């Protein structure tokens, strides 16, 4: 499943009962498929429904109808993390949107990468344990409550966490939350978008710890 599709699955597609998502397809392809099944048509009498669904799926920064099949041929599950991000950045340069939307799209894809690593099912203790391990917590905690409590004391940038996971190392820990906030103010490209965490409890917890 591509990073973009993974980040949108629970927040958009899973709200439509009976729609079977194809994990091998791209976000754009699956949106077009659900639009056909629901009778949404761009430029038709019910185009408002199409446009509202588009914005819920793609966000407000992508022009309605714009094909953003950016990373459908590679993803973290096939070991192509660096290739995926390089391909994404290259394709974003040719996308007919401004620089600010490009940055937002890129950040959304990074959110998808987090989802592809850890999923969205916050009831799975093993995933909480995996995040704790990836953050450098040395002991195996035996409950979700313990994991959340342990993560609460950490000041780790989520981008750094994903980069460290890719490289097989422990992410940098800031000495305090104020130090982390200062770093993000100086490096806005490392400030994780709050709206991307709404459909993922793992991200929500980490964002609370970081902000």
C-alpha cells in the first residue's frame, strides 16, 4: 500500500460501508472508483458532492480533479523508502500547484509513511511496543497505558523517528519539550502537521508529546 493511500484509508474510505479498498491501487485510482460507485461526477449536477468528497480525501490544497498518482510504484513495504521520497519530490516539482501546497502534500505523504510502519489500530499492544522500541525505550512494557506513559516523557521529532527507523538507529532526543519546539520553529519543514494525526491515535499521542 502506498504512503498516501495508507494515510487516507481510515479517515476517508473506511467511512463508506461496503467499499472494498484495493491496497495495490493508488489514491487517485481508488477515489475515482468510489466516485463512480457512488455516482459522484465532476462538472455534473451533483458536482458539489464530488468536490466535497475530493477535499475530504485529498485536502484543500489539491485542485479538484488533479491526478496525484505520485508514488504508486514504490513504497516502504518493498524497501524503497529513499526511492519513494526522491520520486515524490521530483514529481511534486511538476505538479501544477504552488510551493505551499507542495510542502503540505509532502508532509501528508510522510504521515502516510508513519501509518504504513505502525498502522492505525491503537488497540494493538505490539505496535505500541514497537514505537517504544524505535524511540529507544530499553524495556518491553506490558500494557498500552505503560507505553503511553513512557512516551510522554520523550521529546522526539517524528521526522527524526522515521529517519532513524529507516536507518536502524535510535532517534535524537531533545533535552526538553521547549528545546524540541525551538528546533521546529527554526526548521518548519520538520514540524509535523497536526491535521495528519486526526485519524491515527499513535500519531496523536506522539504529537501531544512533541508540541
